């Protein structure tokens, strides 16, 4: 109820008026049954534009951090994500990640649409990065089709670090469903998992026109966040009571694909 209220009365009309999203390939969304909607990830607001364009509800696997906030703001955010059909996804690996995949399987087996960003995180620079094989596991275990989708221009609307979105048009392009049913039950084959994931990423690349980078976006982000700018040597002075020592650290930026 809350989902449809936001989509049709509260948020939907405002977003359509301000950003005038254009949509292509909507006929590729199955009218019934479970399916995965797999897209590039450029901005925090990607999960707003895709559900707005699709007639059916889309359940997204969202970063677990969004559900762990404290205080009034954290509680409000947690309830917002829950009421807008988003599930927490733990990316720390092991049993936590396994639980996230199990939650995704329940969504698919109940005949719903599951939204996934195969890159695992937002793109740090607008390019499309290597996909995580978790999506292939979901595909092979559930037997559902995959609908690739490309978001275009959302990184220009709200790049990382920007609170208020810019008013620009964005595009959503849905590709033809990909059928991997012939490989059903073969999710233990790691080479097949990589092949299926790469095929999905290729279709997203073809729709988005992005530059592809065959490495994980999270690895690039880690390098950007841990990079320390070299500092020039300074004369050593005896510390005074009023002196303070501060350390500078580099920061990363995000843009067009995850990202």
C-alpha cells in the first residue's frame, strides 16, 4: 500500500515532472512471474527511477548500512527502505552474504521482480565494472529470466556527495530478457557462474554505451579511499601545548555505472 502511494501519488508525479525520465523497452518486462532486473549503478537514486518506470513492484537488494542507522534519521531511513520493497544485503561475505542470496531467492520464487546491481556498488567514475557472480547463482537456482537495464544520466543528477539532485533528464533502457534455464541447477560450476555474469554485464554495456573495466568497482574505491597525497617535508619543531597533528587522506568519487 505504502509502495503504491509513493509511486502514484506522492513521489512518482513529482519525479516525473522534475526529471522527465524517458523509457525504452518497457515491453521487455514480463507481465507475470519472477524475473531479475539487472542494471548498472551510477547514483543513489537509481533505485527510484527503475521502479517508477516498471508497472510491477520491484524489490531491491539494498546495502545493509541503510538499515543500521540510529536515532530519528536512521529509524526513518530504515522504515522507508522497508516500506519501499527494499531488502538489506550484507556484502561482508560468508554466511551473511548467503542469507542475502536466500532472501533474493524467496522474492523470485514468490513470482516477484528482483532488482540487482551486479557490480555490487556504485561506479566510482561512470564506467561499467566487473559483475559479481552472486547474480548468476540466483539465476541458475531460480530459473528466472534476467532483464538487463541501463540507467543513463543519473550520475549527473545526483553524483556521490551531493545532497540535492540537479534537474536533468534521465533515461532508462530495458533490454530483451536473457534466458539461462538450460543451465538450471549448475550453480556449483564457478566457470559457468562467471560466464553467465559476463553475458549479463555485456548486455548492460551494450544498452548503456559505457566504457567497461574488467575489475571490481569496490577494489577501485578502496584504492581511492586509501590513497594518501604525498606531503612535502617540513622542518621538525618542538611541539607546543597549542599544536595539533592532523593526517590527510584521499577521497574517492562516484559517477556513471554501479555502479
